C-alpha cells in the first residue's frame, strides 16, 4: 500500500509558512520507504524473538507470556504484550506504516469477506488503548487524524475508526504525557526531531538521561560507561534525539522487553562523547541493528563507488535507522551494521526492496573504551592505549578562541581594525546603521541582527565608550597556519575568550601545541600545529565542527607538564625539549597513518622511546619544526619584483609550477608538493591567498607569502628526516618501544 501525498501536507505547509519553526522543531516528513523499512523489522523481531506470530497485530496478553510474573509491577496481566508508542507523531506517517503492517499480517490466509470482519473486529476491540501517538504541535494533530482516517477508509472502514488510535497533544519528553499513557509501551517507533540547541531542559528529562526518576537511581546512566563517569568538558547528550532515545529505552526498561525502531542523527554511532550512551544500549539490548543512511552535507562521503551522496530528508545532517531489541530471556548479543550511499532515490529503492539482513550485513563487536557502532579499520587500540594521552601529560588546556564575529574583531591590517572599533564606539552612528553594515543576515529571529543570547550590540558599544584603554586592546593572534592577524582582545567584543590558559599565550615565553580531540574520517591525520600567540578557533579546521585544543608549555610561570608520566631518563630534561619531541612525533608519517583510526576519535597519545639517544634525535627534528612554524616569514622587500599583486575572484591558481593571483600576474614558483601541503583541513599556500581575495597585496604581504613557501619546503625536509630516523631505528614500534602482542583475554 502506498500513501497519499496529502499525508505530508502539514509538514509541507509548515515549511512554506514557517521554515524557521520547522527547523527549530525538527519537523521533516519521513519518506514512506523509511517508515515501512523500520516497521517491517520491528514486526519481524516480534515474530522471531518473542514468538508472537502476528507481530504488531498480535494480541497475546501478558498472562500468556512465560515468566511474566518476574516482570514489572506496571504490567497488567490481561493487557496485550504489544503496546505501541509513536512519541513524535507529526502527520502520522509511522502510525499509518504500522497500521499497514498490522493489516497485512491479519490478511494472511483470509478471504476478502473474512478479512473485513477480522479487521473491523481488531480495530474496534483489540486496538483501542494500545496504540498511542504524541505530538507537540497542536496543528499537526488534525493532520495526523486525517491521515489515519484516510488509511482506514482505504481498508473499508469509516474514517472515524481513527479514534482507535489515541493521539496526545503534548511533549513526550515530559512526564505528564507518560502518566496519561499509563503502562509502558513495548514498541516505540518514529522519527523524533533533532535539535542540538534543545529547549527540552526539564528536570525530569535531565535526570532520566542520568538514569534517575524521582531522584532515585533506577535506570541506565548515559553519562557513564563501564561504571565510570565520562569526565567530558562538553557532551552532546542534550540533543533532542538522544532524549527521545532515552525515553524509549525507559519504556522498555520498565516493561522488561520490547523493540525500538527510530530514525535519528547518525552522530551517536562513533562520536567519542556518546560512548556512555552506546555502552548503555549494548548493556540493555540483545539485538542491535543500525543502518547508516549517511547524507551528511558537512562530511565528505567515503564510499569509493559513488561520488554523490544525498540525504533522504531535506536536511544536511546525516541520519540513520536503529532497531533495538530487548528480551527478558538471555539471548546471544548481536550487533549488525550497514550503510547506504548515493542519491536519495537510490537509497529509498534499496530500503523498499531489501530485507534488514541484506541492509545490515556486517557483524560488529563493539569494544571498550569507545564501543563504536561502526566498523573500524585495523584494530590497534591495544597498542595505542600503551601511550599517554597528551592531555594527561600536559594537564592544563583550553579550547581556541571563538569570537562569534571574526569579521568585526579580526583583521590583517591593524589600522583598519582600529578604525572599525572606533566606528562601534562612535555615539553619532546609530546602531541600526551598524547592524545593516556589519550584520546583514540575522542569525535568529529571536534577536536583532548581530545580537546573541550573550552579546548585545548596544551594551557592547557602551562598554567600548567607557573603556579608556580601548586603543590598547589590539594584539596579534594566530588565525590560520602561518597567518598571523590582529585581534581586538576584549571580552566586550568576543564571546568566548577562554581562561588563564589562553591568557598565558600573551607572555613572552608563550608556546603551545595545537591538537584536536577528533580528526575527520575522510582526511589525513595532520591536525597539528604550534602557536606562540592568542589562537582563534579554526586554525586547523574552519567549519564549526568542534574546537581545537591548545596545550600551553608555561602557565603562570610554571611548566605545564606531569613529569611523573615521563621516563626516568627525561626527569631533568627541559620542558621545551619535551614539547619539541612531541611535535616531531606528531609529524611522523608512520605515527599518523598507523594510528589513524585512533587519532580520529580521541586526543593524540604519546610514546617515549626506550633510549635517550632516540629521544634526542627526534627532539632535534621537533625543535627545527617549532622554529620554522613560529618564525615570522619575511624576506627583504627589495627581492620583490615591482608588480601589482591583486588577488582576483577565482584565484589563486597553480599551473605548471607557477602560482597566479590573476590572469596577468604570476606571484612565484612553487612545486606541487608544497602547493598541495595541508595543515589540518587548510591547503596552506592556497588558503592564505584565497583569504585575501579582492585585495591588493602589499610588499610586506608578498614578502610574508614567499617566506611561507620557504617554510613549507623546510617543513617537508624535516618531516622526511623524522621518518628516516624512525625507519633506521627499525620502524615506529621498535623505535618507540610499542608492544605489538595483544594479551590473551
């Protein structure tokens, strides 16, 4: 059975009239193929794992279930085991998909006449009270009721048969709705909204995420893994889809059994901060099957077969289907995985045509410490864990600066920046003029253009006027690799200036390593740099996908180093030499490639060689790299040929060893290896010029650029020396004393 396009009219109308509310609420219609794929697998699990021959249509009561007496006191013996909840009903697509499956199950072996009687009897006698839908937006309830009514009419019943489905207008992330529903559901299905900036912050849902109800620890805690707290500075467990997943699991924990089938963001499969959630799912459920539909516009696809990858929804976020089965009996735990790539139509056709076993062919064995729900490459986690986390060795760290308004407070020209700040101070200029000039596209309808929850233009302007030292707030910052700029360093103009670890970067002896907690899966693991100045978010990756971490060498005049973690032979070694060694290690090709899977999910780990001789050789290379990367690249201006170096739109371009900044002007010669050289996601030589599009380069800027070209060539030479040193010592494992044998479990 197909479904009329009228079923989607609520979502489509909301998209037309209020796209902002649509996105804020996460209201996106679910393709019929997606809903039916989830429903089919739920139905199969009920038949196979619970011995309920009619699946979703089964009316077997609890008292017929062997061992029901050991289940929750909330269970009523006379009630059917199968009790369905759709916690985010929308226009009712999942409800109709489930009803369609029920109708199909009841039709097996029936004539049209007997089916009509059987179907009417089921809807009138068995269905009421056991299928609940919850929807937050009142306007969606009539649309859902109408969609359900159309389905019943198509199966020979009156439209008002839809009253057999109980629809609640309310919030499924609040306890009131669940009190109305009563006994726990055993089947939860749907496509709940995704909202990282969740407004669902009630005490009840925050406590439930931690396994508590009424202040008592009754259930599983998403903030723990293996009984240990996550100890993360920042977690993403506040996203609405995580909360819907937790509520769904709570129903099954109370019932003692059941099946969950949800469409969610796919981020929880492998994001490190979700390891507590993954651990608790693995601990609770006997069978887990996850299908990654990909479609993340912010993350390049990794399929070698297909160049294009589209979402099955009209969103940029990658999504996934998850079917989780909990049995009261002891079953062998299984975790299956699959993924789909390509265009939207291709994915929907596969969902419609293939069984769940065909869609999820890979068997996984999630393991500590991260319990990933995706296939991993060569498992070197045992070897990697022999190292010391760089954040343990260098205990005080900070995220990089987030200004929230780079175009206002950062500039390549100090005078231009000062003039802009003076404009903001000028009381003769109306704030509306500044908003139109500097904030033409509002971020949110909740605030005037330019304003945020923590920053208001009027207050910032007043603070600038009252600051007698406002002209002294401009200082140098590290903006991108080899790209130093000027920043207006004032908390009145910067959202996240960070704490004393960042303040330490203004000292004369400042030096810090720049690393990332996670590296993108589709790029080389080259997300390392060094800085001696205030450092802005995006220095390694400027796409709002997480901050870089700064590890300062000195804070408040004291070395930032846990010496008890060093080998004995390094106890008297100066902190600068330790940092130099780390920098060499992070630039070793074998380290980056062999431990790539681990570097992509957690902070880098450090291995110290067994001998001081090896340490000294690598530290010497590291010191060379530090010097090259911290040096202000500049050549005598008289070496620069007289020319107008204006960077035109569509430039720079590299052609046969020449870098062109416009159709007429060649800037310099660069070999292909240097031109393609990346630090993090930035192709350094291209990025530096691209950021100066439409500008005419000064002689000093040209001089700086030529110095960067030279620095990259020197960097590549030193990196080659690091690799040769490690190779001569027998490779990474022998040089650093890494044990390859995995101990017996």
